[in-house]
C-alpha cells in the first residue's frame, strides 16, 4: 500500500496541508521552523488512528491488498474503507517480513548502549517471530538493540537448526549425507555494508563475543573505528534490512542529518533497493535531496496564508522540474532546493570556501541569524540579471526572500552609482572587488594597532598608504593583462591569453607577453580573429591606472603641504 493523498490541519505552525497524486518518493521541504517534523508525526498519527478523517486515500500496491479490499484504493473518510484499512494494517507481522505496514526513522538517531544478549539452549529464528502490528511506528533508536540481538540470533538459530537436522538425519533416519543448500543469513548485511562503504567489507560477526568488525586492505578493525556518519548509515540500513519491508510506507525525518551529501545519497539508494514497492516520505532541508527528487513528489511548506474570509489556505506547494522558479534559479547554478536553506537567502559571488563567503559570514555571524549566505560562483555564472530580477529577486517565493550582493565589476545595467539597483533586492559594492576594501591604510593601521609597537610603520597610515601605492605600481602591468584577457575572452570566446610572470613589467614587455600568448592560441584565434587592437587596449588600461596613481600621489603632496610639511 502507499499514500495517494493526505490532508493535515491544525498542526502548528502548519494550519492546512493538502496533497494528492503522490509518487513513490515524497519529499517534504522547507527551511527550519516550518514544522516538517511535526507534520510527519501528525501524518503517522492519522494513519495509526481508527477514526475516519477527510483527505486521506490509501492505494493498493499488491494483488493481495486489492483482493482483500475489493477495490484499488481506500478512502479513509468512509467507515467501510477505514475498516478494510485497519484489518490490513493490524494483520500479524513477523520481524523480518514487514508487509503492508508503516516504518519510521526519526531525526534523533542517537545510538543507545546495547546490552549483551543472554543466549539460552533454545534460540528461535528471529525472522519468524511475530511483533505487534504497530512496531514500525516506534522510534528507530528504540529498535536498535533488538536489531543487533536479532542479527546474532540469526547466526546461532541457523547453527542450531543445522545441527539438529544433522543429528535427526543420522540418528533418527540413519542417513550419512545432508544437503547444504542453505544460505548465509549475514550475506544481505555484508552486501549492504559494501554498497554503503566500499572498499570496506563487513566481517562475519561473532555471536558469542557479540562483536562486529570490518576489514580494509587486509586489516581488521572494530566497527567503532568507522566515522559517526558511516556508523549511522550502516545502523539504519541494517534495521531496514532486518524488517525487509515490502508494500510499506516509510517515513524518514531528515535522512541527511549528520551525513555527508554523498553518504546520504547512498543511504537512500540502498533503502530503495531493499524490498519492493515501498513508498518513502522524507522531510528535508537538503538542496541535494530535493534536487534529486524533482521528478517525484516534492512539496514545499509555505508560511501560513489566509483566504478572503480568513480561512487557512493550503500551505503545500508542489514543485516540479519545469517550475518557472526552478528555471530562474538555475541561472545561478542552483535548483529550487535552495529554498530549503532559510527564509532570507543572500546570493553572493564566489565558491563555498571563497573570501567572500568567509568575510560576509564573519560580518553577519551572531548579528543577523536569519540570513543564509549562498555562494553562486563567479559573475559569468549569472546568465541574465533581467530574468533573475523578474523571477527571483523581485518577489518572495513561498515565503522565502532572495537578496543578492555583487562586486562592482558584476554590476548589471540599471545599477546606479550608489551601488544600489533601484527597487530591487540587488546591492552592488562601491568597489570592483571585495578584496579592494582590504587595501585601505586605515584598515591596516587599525588591524596592527594591538599587534605592533606605537612607532612601528604598520601603525602609521601614511607609511602604509605609500607602501600600497608602491605595490600598486608593480601590479599595474598584471592588472592590465587581467583586464585585457577578460575583454578578449568576452569578445572572442574561449580564449585565454593571460601570460605568466607579468608583474612589474613595462608597456612594451606587457604587449610582448600578451602577443606571445595570443600566438600560442593561434588555431582558435584564426577561426575567430580578435576584434581588438591589443596595443591600443593595453595603452588605455595602463595609462588609466597610472593616471589614477598620479592623482593619488598629488593628493598626498597637497595634504602634506596643508599640514605644514
């Protein structure tokens, strides 16, 4: 069976949540605080209840269910359908044959200390033991001790069974041969372990010592040598494998919690490969999980909304691969999964480990906890500011507001001299690069105020200013080469004429280096000739930079005269 549609009301902060036509993977997304965990708990309460309720439809996934119901789906607002559903849900359950049931994995997956299992003379096969019909509704961390003990008991129960069968054949039936067509009960666990953590391999656990281990490069290690994330995915997968669910609804709250994205992705893939026709209902704020599920059912929880008469509107917003917002966010190299990160998202230049990310993060840390910084690559990643303004920055998307902060050299058309783009959430720095704010004598003097003696030159603004100008003169040729290279690339295409070792060069030397690099790219250059006069462009840039330095020098001289030097 699987959940086809469900309606949840009065589950603060969710007032009304209604979805239909659900796929075999359902992702409930949204930033922290929107009520994802509470919503999943309420869904399970409704499915566990014997009270009819509106908006929930259970679809059959197996012929046995259709035969028992006499139809392909049950509407839990109808008393007769609810009775069929309860009969199916409350049927007898075996530990390792979970069928037409519900299983949950909560977000708090902390491991409790497992008590040693006391073996007796008679060890029954745990896979044949019956459990309560609602065992799967319980918390995973409360099941873990049972999972570990059951794995050891599987080994010992098989040994006892084989020993008894051998004794029976020889003593009771007088035979001297015995078939060996049995399977290793640990084989599925070893396969799952390898799928998750290859090249590590699970060593056959010892039921008597109750120890689990793994091998790597010919050496054996205790299972505790795994990282916390590796242990978690193994533990979850072993619990799932022991239940062997089929035709079940599996609730999983934040599968990515504490896990590396790749490990989280592997875990979900492994779980989907166990059993058959299971439906997974996941709550998450992971953009990776959301993006990977856009071809399934992705539902974003919006902020509470009211209709004209004050009635709560549906907060469930179904997102698809071809959603216009999703297409707009792709202009930034992101998918709609980004909306799960927070309510106020600030798009910045750079990569996740860039100076921009570190600097802006240090500034807002503790002061603006509601802001989430999302690096969006370089300025060339942004294909269209117009589309970005119209589809992302100019409106709130399901209660999430987007802002963007750019360097001056990325300023789009329409951004005023003040650094602001009028009427939008786009802000542009007054300087071409964030790094330029650090090339300020006042910043340097203040930074070294408590690090150096009062007479040290690093505490004197004018001396620092002079040193910075000296460095700028040496870098003028390098800056010119960078600017010309960028202009050529934009005009011609995928051409890189940036030379090496171009610091402190003269005009003639810079031109020679650039021309030499252009000759190295001659095959592509011949196909797309430069529409530029390199000499003229180099002269323009270098003269402009030197003129700026001269203006600064004149300002310093004037200031010195005004101070009576």
